[in-house]
C-alpha cells in the first residue's frame, strides 16, 4: 500500500477550558466536521504539500531539511508532524500530502490539530501499522507543542479517539463518555480567537491574582467532574446549569466578549438549558443545550445574533477512508 486517505474530527470544548492547561480535567466532544488527508509514498526524497484550505499549493522541499528554514504558516503543523514521525520511524523515500477540510479554519474547531493527527495517523498506517492510538496522540501533541508552545492537547485527544472525552493533560486521563444524544446547538461569533494570545492573557491575570485564579480553576475542575456524571446520566438540565456556572467563571478569567455574551444570553432567553463559550474565548463558537420544543427558538436566537452551525457531536475519531 503506498497511498491512503484518512480523516479526523474537529472538536468542541464542553467544560473546563483554560483550567485544563493547568492540569484540571475538561470535557470535549468530537464533531462531525472532519479534516481529511491523502498521503502517498513516493521514491524521490521530496516533501510535497497541498493544503488549499490554508492557502498552501505545491509547497515542496527535500525530505532531509524538514522543519528547517522558512515554513509557510499553513504548512507548519503538517511539516513538523512529518518531521516528528520520521525522527521516530525513519524512512528514506518522499511524500505527497494533500489535506482538505469540511469546515472553515476560522471556526475554532481545531483544524491544525486535526490535520496533525491525520498526517501522523496516515504515516502510521503506511509505515508502521502496529502503532497504537496513544502513540499517535503523543506524537501529535508533541507536534502542537513544538509549533505553538502551549496547549493542553484536548483537541488532539478528540481528533484521535473521537466521541466525548473526560480529559486530563498531557493525556494522563482520556476517558470515553457515553454522550451519543447530547442535545447541543452551536453559535458562531464570526470572530477568530487566538488561543495562545488568550492563554497568555489569562496567565497575566493569574500572575496578579494567583489565589483567586487557582480557586477558579479548582471550581472548573469540580464542574468538569460533575459534568461527567451529568453526561453519563443524560441529565441535560444539570449539564446546562453547569454550562452556566462555567460561563460565569470564564467571564471572571476575562475571556468572554460582547458577541459571545449576546449569543449566550439570547440562547438562554429562548429556552436553552444552559449556554457558554467554547474554547479559548473572545470569539469562535458558543454551545447551548436544549431539549424538545425550545430547539427551534434557540436556533432562531443564534441566527439573529450570529451564525447557527448545524453539527452533530460525539463523532468518530481518526479513521481510514
Ligand atoms: C482552547 O480551545 C482551549 C484552551 O483550554 C487551550 C487548550 O486547552 O489547549 C484555552
């Protein structure tokens, strides 16, 4: 076999963002919007990448200098992923890679992490088929840290394992939860959030108010643990209330925004069981839980104040197409 196509899901954080960077648990769900990669082994030792979604076309360089020199922004994760894989599993040929996505990189669904997982997953299938999912996770997480320096790896866990996970960084706990019927609705702010900038902003606040922020993280950890129970009991009313608590704490970290607050409050007023921002904050998406008749009015509220994105959660992890 010398060519393969794989795909991996994007993600949405349900509870515990930011605190998860500091060792607290979070809950993440994989979504049915996927990243895809086709990887072909070639004989000439040349790396060739097409990633049209991030404006990379016909990008080429010799295999022996991967990870060196100027790398276009859209190629960084994939090139580093290949570099990291080949450091552990040497190979003397070349590679042609094409990545393409079901979703826009602006949504904050984790396109860089999902493309990293796709490339490492495809190389594993082609060059080392006995590689375990946990090793794919570890190599992918290392790649993200090499490129962006920070992050908990929850998005990598969602891309590799799929489903809905109770996760503790750096992958010490990756526990699947039964959340097939999670009644989640998604609103998009239209604003791109920058995760590293936001992690740094929260860090600054924590330097000024270390004990207060630690107490917030502790409380978020407790919400994630209670959230795990609520998910398993399919107690959406309680999970909605935990969303609202978590949103209050994220406000205290300073990562909400007018647009997020508008979407969140209008979803609640339209009858949502709870609503919160999802991810780094100050943009990207929010999530709302609804049951029964309220679904239609919550969707209308999201459409009025931003963009409603129709997705299913609890999607399958990394898979061969
Ligand atoms: C970003 O989507 C979520 C953060 O917790 C960062 C991370 O966990 O890597 C802010």
